[in-house]
C-alpha cells in the first residue's frame, strides 16, 4: 500500500480539512450506529424498558438538530470555501507552462519552448501557472500528491496555480474519461531543485523516442511514399511545413497546425492546398487516434529539431 | 375469492390496466435489467483483480462500465421503487381503485421496454463506451459504437418516467379516499409524490440534452461544439440539472419505504411526521439547485463553486434530520428484528455513511482532490446501492405478503440481508481509501500500489453477489410455495393492509373513509 | 334533474378536473423540455450578441410575423370551440376547429417556405455553411438553435394537428359533445401552449438585432 505524499503548498491544508471532516463524520457514524444498536437491544419486543412517551416536546428536538446540523455544515462550508478561493486565485507572478491534453497524452511546453510529453518538470518552491487546454475531448489533470485537479476543455484555456514543496517524481493521471486508452493517459510531475531545473531547461532536446516512433509510423502508413522529397508523386514535402501558412485552392490561407494536419489525414477532401491535385486518400479508420497523435507530433517536431 | 393474479394468460398480462399487474410487469423487467447490469459489474470487478487489466481489453472494459451505469441508473434505480412498489401500492395506500390514468400507466411500461430494448440492442451489437454521463465532445464526436441508439433508448425510457410521474401526481391530488388529508398520508406517498414532481420537471431536460447531443453527432456540428463557439460545459450543466435531481428520484421513495418499515417493526408513530414530510419536499426542491457541485473542477467560476458548495451543504440538512428522526423513532418502541427492519436499518446506516462522505465532496478543496476518483464511486454506491437497493429490498420483503399472499422463509431472508450488508461494506469501503489515495475512476488498469485494496473490493463483491442471488431464489420459490400470509401478517397500519392478500382486482369493495392519524401504532400494546 | 343525473354530472366534473390537471402537468414537462434549448440560447446570445444580431437579419421577418398572427388567431378559434361544444353547437364547434386546423397547416406551409429559403441561402450549419465567406462561425450557432427550436416547435404543431383532427372526428361522430366536452378543453390547452412557445420564439429569432 502506498502512503500519499504532501508535495504541494495546498496538500497539507486539504488534508487537515479532510481530517476534520473525517473526525466529525466518525462521531456522527458512531452516534447513529451506537444508538441504533442500543435501542434495538433495550427496546426489543417484550423487554421491560419503559415505553412511556418521550418527556420532551418534539418540536424542540427537531429545532435542536436542524440548528445543530446547519451550524456544523456552515462551518465546513466556510473553511472549505475560504481555502478554495485562496487556492483558485491564479493571478500574480508565476512561471508559465503550457499544457495540452490530447488522446492520450499530455503535451507540455516549458517557458523557454522546451517540449516534453507525459512529463512535467517544475522547479521546487516556485509558483507555477499552468495554461491548459485540450485538443479533442475533455481530460482532467490530476496529481494526487499535490491534491490538484483541473479539467482541460477543448476551445477553452484554464489556469491552474500551485507551488511544489518536495522534490521527486509524482504520478499524473487523467481523471476525466477520454476514450479507449483513458487508463493509460498517465505521466509524471518531476519536481527539481531550481538549479537542476534550470540545467534541464538549458539542455533542450526534442524527445528522441517520440520522434523516432513517429517517423516509423510515417513510414509504416506509407506517408513517405508520396511526401518524401525523392517521391515521384506530386505531393507537398512536409519538412519545415509545420507552423507555416499555406495557400488553399479557394484563395484562402491556412496555418499548418495540428488541426490542419489532422484534417489532411482524416478528411483530405476538405483541405485543398493550392497547386496540388486532390489525390490524397482519407486515412479515417486506418490510422488509430494514438498513432495519428504521434505522427502529428513527429511532423511538428521535424521542424523543431535542430 | 378472486384476486388480481387470476386469469394468468400472457395476453391478459400484456393488456392489463390494473396498477398491481403493471407494477409486477415492472418488477420482472427491472430484475432482468438489474441482472445484466450486475453481470457487467461482476466482470469489471474480476478484471480489476489484476492491475494490468489482463482479462479484458480497455475497450471492452469501457463498454462494461457504460452498460453497468446506463442500465443501473435508468433501468433499475429510477424505476425500482416508484414504478414497482409505487405502482402496486400507491392506489391501495390512498384508497383508490386504480391510478388516475390507467391506460397511460400501461403505455409507460411499453415505452420503458422499448427504451430498454434499444439500449440492449446497442449493447449487444457493438456497445457504447461513453460512460453513462455521455459527456460531449467525446460522445458527440469521438466515441465509436451505438451512442445514438443508446441515447435514444434513454430518451424513450424518459417518457416512462414522465408518464408515471404525471399519473402519480394526479392520483395523489385527486383520488385520495375521504378523510385521507395531506398530513395523514403515509411518508411513502410523500416520497412518491416528491419523486414524481422531480420526474416530471427534470426528465424533459435530460431529453432535450440528449436530443442536442444526438443532433450534434448526426450532423457533425452542434451547440456543444467548440469549433463554432459552442461550450462543452453547457452539456454538463444541462445533464446535471437532470441527473442531480435524478439521484433524489432514486433515494426519496427509498426514504418513504424505510419510514413505513421502521414504524411498523418498532410499533411507534414516526418521530416528527411533519418534519419528515417537509424534509422530503425540501430535498426535492433544493435538489434542483445543486447540480453545479458536479463541476467544481470543470472550470466553472470560483463564485459558482462557492454558491453550489453552500447549497449542497444546505440540501444535506433535511437528510441529516431524517436520519436522526428514524433513529429516534426506535427509542421506546417495541422492536422486532424481522427481515424488512434489517434492511431498513441497513439503509439508515449506509445512507449515513454515504451522506457524510457527501460532505467531503461538498467541501470545495477536498472535492478538488477526490473528484473523479474512487471516492466518488464509493460515495454514490453507498447512497444508491447501500441506500436505495437496501430500501428497495426491504420494501419488497415488507410488501411481499401483500403482493403474493404468501410468506418467505424468515431465517434465510435475515441471513441474506446480513450477507448483503457485509458484502456491500467490504466491496465499497475500500474504495473510499482508494479514492483518497488517488485512484481515478473508469480505469481498466491501475498502478500496482492500488492492488491490495482492489482485491479486497472484488472479494467483497463476490459476497454481495451471493447476497443478491439468495432473495431472487427464495422469493420466487415463496411466490408459489410459501405459507399463506393472510391480509396483515405484520399487524401494520395503512389502507393497503385492510384488503385481502393478494388484493382483488378492484382493490376495495367500498372506498374506505380514513379517521386515523398516520402510523397509529402503540408500543405498549402487544400486536 | 334526477338525482342520478346530478351524481353523474358531479363525477364528470371531477373527471374533467383530473384530466386537466394531467394536461397541466404534461405542459410543465414541455416547458422544461424547451427550457434546455432556451438555456442554450440565453448562454450563446449573451456570449455572442453580434452573431445573434446578424442572424436575426437573415430571417424572413414578414413570413415570421404572418405566422405569429396565424397562430394567435387560431387560438381564438380553439377557445370558441371549447365554448361551442359545451353549448351543444356541433356545427360551430366543427367550423372553429377546422379553421384552427387549416391555420395550423398554413403555419407549417410558411415554415417550409422559410426553411427552403435558408437551405438555398446556405444557412444550414455544417460544412457548406456560407462557403466562400469568412463569416462569423458563431452565426452557425444561431442558425443551429433556430433550426432546432423552430423544428421542435413544428413537431409539436404536427402533433397538435393530429390531435385536432382526432377532435373533429369525435365531434362529428358525436363521441365528443355536450355530455363529454372535456377533450376540447384539454387539447385546447395543448394548442395554446404550442402557440405560447411560438410567441416566445418569434422575438428570439425574428426581432433580435432589428
């Protein structure tokens, strides 16, 4: 069994609140269970105990426990709301890191542009603000050891602020059901001392494994057959394309980003770059979503690579 | 003497307008759906024995929990007490010959079955992997499988809820026997009444939401679609505007059942009758205002979070008061621990735990941590299974002599009730711990640290499974072979016990006149 | 009047109140059903007021206004039919119901003309929405809600036409008459409700941005 670690500025406060709730709940459970057992024994049918009416007016009893529970609940509401308002305040200076959720990975960009997948490096003791969104469905960013959770939503940017208080590697889960591999959408938050973090940031390298895998898929699905520079088919070379703005056959322009590439692969009939014949077949149903993500990551990375 | 069970032809059952027979039609139907949904749960628990999810592929697992959720929520929990016990008992309890619109009542069963078969078809031919919540844009754009059929099934079955709710509201307003004033109604009727109001007012919002989702899936564009400026969170707001009140559809009638049983077996009037009745109404009303507590981490504003947290605490006050009142009802009673009372006290105990863990979820920062984890799973199973299913089984045992005219084997039934209670706690208590430790829900595989507690939970589930099988077997046996019960084996109060068991088709030879206060029990008299 | 007739009149009145209560309950359901759509409308109109104003300018104002008038007047005839059937005036009842029915049909006809116009204007949300124009994509939301809500309303109109046709058949055959008038009132309630929904839809779509 694991012990949960308190590794962020809010963890201890959340735990303390939960401990109070647990104590209060434990008291009520013992009271109710205890009374039920005592009454069931003492007033079992045929026992000698008195069945005379209760000596206190019913309305007094009712008023008593309506007032009592209301006050108790208000106390928990108050302390909970106070902590919540404080920890949801995302303003103020902080290191900004961008996080994009997509089926089924976490795509992270550090302030200096360094990119990582399924890991998030943060410096110890520094206020960090995550700017998060999703490219497809709703995901949820959950770090149990930080008592931290936030849904990421397509078409919307949400902020999340925290300060890590312990170095180490902490599991990161997706807690909003997002499809086949929801349970595998896992990662790690890596908290480093600021000097280690700075060294890591300076050492910016594209994540080699992801690129290699993406390249293999690029070959595997036959993309390279047309889109390699040496190909005889008249198809755009994809090198250096990512991030560029390209003309369309209808006279408009589109920026090459993940959505654009996705459309090209899945719905090529909707994308007509100027100057190329419409020969690209649709890969809808051929390329699974996970592979698609990696191919797009590869295409994106193939420009970012030095 | 003729009873409603005479003329046992299939045709006479399928065309019956008798509320008692329609209640039994629902009983068979929901037992059927429960069995499938429980089998899906069993498969999930077995799959979770291993952290790496070796038994079933992720896609299968995702289909299993969707099947379990959709069938349990809409085809078992929601119709369980209202449509089975409510249909059978409500006219008897208010002293009427039938519900207000008998034909609409039968139509509601057919609509329910049509919805059920659509859902079964979707499950058998491909399945659906959205979860019972159908969150967009996953459901509208990304999910494979028969999402539309499944949603259509739920949509259609919603009409069954609406028809039944309408019928009950009108019946309670218009068909009460002379002398049966509002504050002489059994609390079961109050529970059914509040539930019916929620059914009538909340279900259509679900229908609209599913319609919008289905349109979006069909046309590839829609109001929840972020590409044209739509907001996926609007779906969640609309969905929970229905689905939070829907949990009260599931629990309020259960509270009614428990009030009937506790008073009867402790031979005492319920403590604080009017407070109990108003508490039910308060829960039904406030229940419409707390939907946002499902969305504390979905980027709703801090202000909205605080307001919904406050309202969620407020809706717990009447629930807490009810627990205290049930407990106090036992005091100075004359208690006999028969099977229905074991279930009813099991309800009070498990509902208390379920309710108190609800406070954790209403406390904002704690919810941020446990939202979407097994803590939530455990919480709603404590309320829905620990609460509602215990109440339902208690009610089925309590009124079984009235329904069948026969008695079940008492010792076996007590044993089954205890088995269910123990198995339930073993299954779901570990899940609270799992959740606080951070195990997310809807995971087909999980980190090995969570292994031990998952094994414990599965072990508990196997005991729970045996517990559910027992009543299924002995109740069927008793229906044909049990000892005759006579009209009132528990010496209970209430109009339903004044007619023979099983009741004649027209219920009452003459419409009764009520002169007694509700629950006119006296603990000092020997029953 | 004999005693049994008095008793049966009382039973009938009780029965009528019961059926009416049922219909009111059903209408409460309907309000909430449309409520989901109104919620979506309110949210997006608040977020994108310009797109909604632009959407309003794409609507056929004249046709929409004509339709509003048609429905309001048809409701008057339904109300008269209720009085007429109680007074035992079968011819007047039938005439009123038939007029209302025809006005309802005319409403649907005009609605169909409008829809055809929107389709040829490429105002149907989706891939072919106003091609070649870099128009506000939020306009699609407006049109989506327009088709959704007026479509749903049209579906209710069709149900209303079926119900009124059933009423006319009953009045003609004598099953519905002075001794059993309540179906006219109950279905009338439904008709008025559908009318009221339109009275709300009309400003939301035709008058916005005008």
